[in-house]
């Protein structure tokens, strides 16, 4: 160990991450203390890592963090996550940011201060590439002053911000590629009912637990879009057909528009979502490159709607992974199997139910016939804790029917996932 270069020791200490572990390891000898001082590039203060964070006073914690940070030179990655910790004084937190900002590349900041501080003001115009803020307030964004010329990834969680400031912040990040917005408290002016965000460089966007009347995202190079637990009246994506992944999970939206140019879509994952199938299918029908389609727990706006699998086969010839939930409606199969089509390239098939019955077995058998090159079948189901004799009999009959069925498909790996 004594022959290790001090730079390598610095990398080892950085891999430890947690400040407590780094301090203990660096006390090994003078060479390790030098590595901590001059070659440590990652430091983490997380209140969930060490119970002592919750046992000492806030003022004592401020001193410990200050002493630790100020003994380093050239930190590039700093994580300060103080969940369930009382408010810090603003002065020491400002000192941490000012001391590290010239070398910092990544900042993960979840600190409550009194009074609150403007993190953007302290870290703007520097080399920051990743910024993650939580439980903070953003106000008075000035793109010409609070500019982030190198920022590629921005994450805001439980942040209070106006729609205008959020839009200006995105403008202040000319190289941004990834944007994550979670549970924002968004203030809208009386004259403003629409939140508009625009970025020509954005490639990934994740929007979670946000409620808005209208949300317009203009991103010419967006490749991945994930909407989760949102309530929106209107969501519009304005782009140039670069979207490759669309994921919608437990979203309530009246009008959804991802543009007409969807030919590059490769993955569509929709779960716990109410859709008008004809309109939704029309939105993605041009996606001839689609390889993964997941419709799980979807509810159709019209109870008589049936998904035509033949249409899916013709529109998505490259499909390899198909996942469908099962919902019985008045004795008819939700996903029609009419026609002589074949899903030639489907190698993984996932099927699920909420209420098991005899028709489910027929549905599984019908889909297996349509997938001649299938390699893997996964069946998901819900099993109630208090099962009646009829339910037990139904489950036993289903299991027997699947066993008999799979004797015809010995090359297919079948798995069961029950909840």
C-alpha cells in the first residue's frame, strides 16, 4: 500500500463517498491525509448514512461539515443531503458552496436554510455539469447572470418555482440534455395558464407528480419522455420526430399530443392510464421501428373498444417485446385475435390479469399461436388473500390448462409472477 501513488489513493477515498468513511480512512497515515487534501474528488454528507447526524446539534453539524470540506482542494462531486435535519444557518452553507464552486462538476443539494439562499446565484457561471436540488425555492432567475454554460443534467424535486423562472432557468442551460421535475410547487401568474419549456439540446425529460392545466414542451432533440403520477388537462410535445421512448405511468390527461413525427419510437410503455384506443393508436401508428409495446392496466374510454392485434402486427413489424394486461368486459376478449396475422419477431410475451377466468387461458393460447418465434412467456396475476373455493378451483384449472398448453411449446420458457 505504501507504494500506491497519492493520486490512486485519492481515487480510492473518493469511491468511499461517505464523509465519515473518508475521514477515518484518511487518518491511516500522512500519505493518505495528503490524498484526502489534494486528490479527493467526491464527498457525501447524507443524514441517512450515519445516525450521529440526527443526534448532534445543527450548529455542531455545520462545524463538522465545514471542517471536512475546507480540508479538501479540488472537490468535483459534492452531495449534501440532510433529510429530517433542522434548518441550517445560511452563512456556513454559502461558505461550502463558495469554497467548492470553481472545481465542482456535480452538486446534489438538499439542505434547508434560514434564511433561504439562492443556490443558482452561488453556482452559476462555473463548470457545473450536474445539479440536483431538493426542498428549495427558486426565484428571480436572470439567465444573463445565473448562467450554467456546462450543465448537462438538471433535477428539481419538491422545489417551489414559478413557471416563468423555470422557463428562464432552462434558457440559462444551453447544453442541458436531461431534465427531471418531481413534485414541484409551480406558481402561475393570473394571466398565465400554460407552462412552456423550451430547449434545443434536451434529450431526456421526466415529469413526476405535477398538476397543470396546460404543459407545452418544445424540444427538437428529445429522445426519452416519461410522465408519471401527473394530472394534466393538456400536454403537448413539440419536436422533430427524435422521440425513441415514451413512458406514461398513472397519468390523468385530457389531451395528449406527442407530435405527428413518431417514426423513430422504439419503446412505448403505458400503464394505469385511460385511453381512447383509436386516437392513441393513431398517434403511434407510424412508429414502424417500435420494438417494445407495453399496455398494462390501461382502461379504455369506450367500454366497447377492442385492440386489434392484426393492426399492431402490421404497424409494428419489428416488435420483439409485447406486454398486455387483461381486462374482461362482458365476456369478450379485450385484445382481439381475429385474422391470419403473425407476430414474427416477438420473442418475449408478458400477459396479466386482475380477475382470472376461463377466457384468460383461451387468450394466452391464441396469442401463443400468433408468436411462432416466442422464447419467453411471463404470466402476471393478482391472487386475493381470502380465496373462496371457487377462486381456488379456477386458479387450479388455469394452472392445469397452462401446463397442457405449454407441452406444445417446449422451447418457450414460461414464468409466473403472482401478487
